[in-house]
């Protein structure tokens, strides 16, 4: 009995004493616990660079073409129905702001017209003749005494027949969409485009196409 007790005391003395500076053991978190602690992943789509939109091919022609001129923007839009197919830069008359009133005022008209002629041998490359003066212009000219009743009636008759109106009255005429450059307002009242633009426009726009000219 005494020998067993003595042996137990010797074993206890042989064990290393606890180190008061040792750090306590800490249980590592599991993988599941780590994932739960992370912020949620954003589900917003990644931003992608916008691809350049190719302009529509006009080689096959256009269905229901029409033109809209914005004088203040110096732009002409080529449309098919309500869809804008092209936007071209333009130049206007030497008096670009006010609407045309009479012959020799260097102003570009405003209103609704149509293409009444096409000239492939224009001195300004190519040209599309516009049906100015219109019946609206004729009414104004008659009211102000610029034109006679006969001239008024000739303009109205040409409009109804969709032909070229008289261009030799005091209201003026020979308003064209033509080439020779759009860098600055230089025409006598016409709408001028750059060479390639008038070439494309001349090719796809037939006689009778509606042309709206806005301030």
C-alpha cells in the first residue's frame, strides 16, 4: 500500500507543470460557418460595352420614303414610314432662319412639299427639285399681292397633279436639295449636302416623295 502511494506521488511530480502563458485552444470554424459569414453575392448583371449599331443597308431601296428637314439643327432625316434610316448634315440659304417669302430673299422655305424633279446633271452634283411654292405659299402670295389669281391657280393645279409648280413668279422657285457641301450656309435658299450624302439620297428618293421642312 505504501509502495503504491509512493509510486503515484512520483508520477505526479514527473508531469510538466501547466504554462500560465500558453494560449487556450480555439476551435476553428467549419466551412459552412465561413460561407454563412460572407456577404451575399450581387446578382446585378455585368456591364457590357455597347456595340456600334450598323446603319441599315439601302441598296435594295426604301419602302415609303420621306424626308424631314430641321433647319435649326442643320439636319435632314431620311425615313421609311416612322423609322429614321439616315441623318445627314445640311447647309441652308444665306438667310437660314426665316422662312422664304419671295424671290431673291435667300431664305429656305418651311412647310410641306414633295420632290417634283430629279436632275442628274445639276451644277451642284445632283439635285432633287422641291414643289415650292405650295398652295399655302400661293394663298399668302395672293393675299399680299405678290402673285395674280392666275398664278395662284397654276400653283394649286400643279400641286393637285403632283407636278412642278411655276418657278418664275415673285414667290420664287427652283428650291432644291443638292450637293456641293454642308460646311456653312451658302445657298440661295436650297438645302445642300455633302457629295456622298446627296449621292445616296438621290439614288433612294423617287419623284413624289414627301418633304417636310421645319424651323
